[in-house]
C-alpha cells in the first residue's frame, strides 16, 4: 500500500514491515477483533483490515489519528481510530489479536518526550518506558487463544519482554529477527550506546525482533 504521512507522524519503516509480515501469517477467526496500539500512519491497522478483521487503532498523537483515518479512507477500509494513551481508549474490551510497534529506542533521557516526532521512537534510557506498560496492559485484553505481536530492537531487551509476558500468563517466543542498518536516530547515539556497552566498536546495525505471545484456550 501507499500511505500518506502527515508531518510529525512516524512513517512505516523496516520494523513496521517486519511486523506486518508476521500479522499476515496469523490465523484469524471470522470477524476477528484486532487492536493496533500506537498506530502511527495506520499501516498495521490496514494490514489487518485487508484480511477482513474488525480493527480498532489507537494513538496518543492527534496527527497520527488524522493520518490513520485518512489512509483508511483512501484504502476504502473501515478502521476505528481513537486518540488516547495506549490501551486506555479500549478499556473493558477484548481482542483476538493485538499488534504494536511501540517507541523502543534507548535515549539519554529517562522519560519519553511529551510531544514532537521523537515521541514515536524514544523509549527512555533503556528503551522500555512504553514496552513495559504494554507487557502489563495488553495481556488482560486478549481473549482465550488471543495473540499479541510486538516488535522492538534487541537493544531494548528481548529477554525482559519475554519474562514479563510469561509472568502475565502468556506463552511468549521470538518468532522473527532481522538485522537492519542504523537510521539517523541510532547513528546519532552511537557514542552513547558504546558507553553503555550495548554496541561493539564497529556496531552500525541493530537487530529487530518480533515477539509473539498467546493466551491459552
């Protein structure tokens, strides 16, 4: 698909494509209820809508909400796009599939930005400000047999994600890995990442991982 991306909205990139591929291979029940957390331009929401799912997408950014709605209209797909903080707009609902490409890039600041484009990728000093919240908030929203798909950088600690999801009662495994060249943000943070011991002396690539977590029937 071709997407319109308004200024200030995260454009679909390698991590989005990797997660969309995993979504494509999921077996969905008829009239599946799908949630896209942190939808950005709406790429993952539309990937689910193409498969006939009933899709709800959430983003805290007004511009992202407008962008996702516009792309759904242009694609002729019905997607309910809500503005809010992670899962808050869908409290009390349950889903067959939850997909999320959250902010996960480690940053020199302890907290996530409150505004601006960096809010779409900065995940705090360990990259887990939003990831840890997703590990806590997403499992209760899964139906029996429901699946959570989350993509993030190995720099953000895949083991911690697996442990937290398993502690929430889900069966969690890494299903996909892809090595990608650093983009502008990580290139600008190479010296800092070296100091933390997260990169070797010649590190110019990061490994993306997709974690699949399932609630038992």
